[in-house]
C-alpha cells in the first residue's frame, strides 16, 4: 500500500474553539453588574421595611419628627426618606443604572474588580449607614442600609449565574 494517502477532514473546529473561548471569557470575566443589581434589590427592600433586614431602624427622635412635620413630611415614617435621594443613590442607581444626579449630600462610587464589587457612599446623608453623628449632646443612631448576609451573598451569586447563562445561552 505504498503511496496511498489518507485524508482527514476536520469540520467545526473553528466553531468549537470559538465556543470554548466564549466560555473561558465568560467565566474569567463575569458580568457582575447583574449580581450587584440583585443585591441592590435586597437593599431596597431594607429601605422599604425600615431596616427589617438589619434588626430594624431606631424610631425617629421627637425633634426629628417635628422638623419633618414642618417640612411637610410624615413625622414618623418612612425613616431615612424625605426627598428620596438617599434611597435612589444607594439602591435605585445600582438597580437601574445612573438616571439622575444623586442629590445633595451623597456621592456614590461603585467599581468592580474580578468577582468583587465595592460600593461606597460618602456625604452627609450617608453617615447614617456607618456611624453615629453627634449634634451637641444628642446623637443620631446608625441606621444601616447596606449590609452583607446570606441573602445578599445568594442574590449576588444568582445574579452572576443568570448573567453567565444569558451570555452562554445555557
């Protein structure tokens, strides 16, 4: 059988390499924005329920109730909401993307690196998240609106998984 030639024809190799590349890119550079949006939904629910997911926010002081009444807002509820700028900045902007200026007193930063999202808020309105603000002898209690618990972790994971499924059409 000397001189016979065996011919092998490979089909679909380019498509398979492209598919593997797409999977690799999706896994090593996931779209975490969807995960952040899912987490922001949990945080937004915390606003709606006045901190129920962090043990509940302390009720407003009588002086704060008086000021709110004078400004035309309900004196007791909703806590941490007058104009809505804080809630929009710390939950809405993350859920729906920037739509408008965050408003006076708050600046939001969100950046991502690999599977880590860092969300921060600075300014007068954001102080309720982290620490007590002192006013003379009185203090304002911390009212956390951002937190990490099992539900937040699951929301983040679910969001990333859904983004991967969409990207890979699984």
